[in-house]
């Protein structure tokens, strides 16, 4: 049983790593991050082999789409930050619409994937996923801050 979970986890990590863009992090850092996240989620979700087999491909696609929308939103946010107050009202309207549209796309995507995840996992595990993602994010922020402090 443990071997099956380990194999599925390895496949999920490999698929996830190859599916993710590397323009923000070098390959080694990105791989370590993804591996750590997969291990963290695997531990917290306690997926059965059958659940893991269905879950990881869907989650990997969610992460890929989430990353693409995040990049798009960052571009829009940069445009908003760089905008001068003396630009035309028409340009300001367009910037605000672009900004809210990216947020709407992100919300729609999360909502769609929530339904897909509920088809794969029991509702309690979907809730555990959201909690685990947040815990992992907080863990990584703390790890990053601790590393920066130790380098100072």
C-alpha cells in the first residue's frame, strides 16, 4: 500500500514539475518547492491510492491554470501600478476592468475545480486540501523569512 502511494506521489511530482513554467524560479528551486508541496499535501490529505490516482492529474492542471492566471493578474497589476493619474478616463476604465476581469477568471476557475474535486474526493478532504494549501503557504513564508534572517 505504501509503495503504491509512493509511486503515485512520484508520478504526480514528476508530472507536476514538467507541467509548471520556470520563468520565476530556477529549475532546482522550483522542483524542491513542488516536491515539498506534493509531500505536504499527500501527508495532510491521506489520499487512498484510488483517490490519489484521480486527484493528482486534476490538481496538477489546476495548479497550471492557477499559475497562468496569476501571471496574467501580475501583468495587469503592474499596468495599474505604472498608470499615471493624468491618463485618460477611458484608459483608467480599461485598467480597472482588466483588473477585475482577472480576479473574476480566477474565481471562476477555482469554483470549477472545486466541483471537479468534489467529484473525486469526499467533501471533508476537499476542505482539508484548502486548509493544507493555506498551511503550506504559511509554512513557506515562514521558511523564507527565517532563511532571510539567517543570511543577514
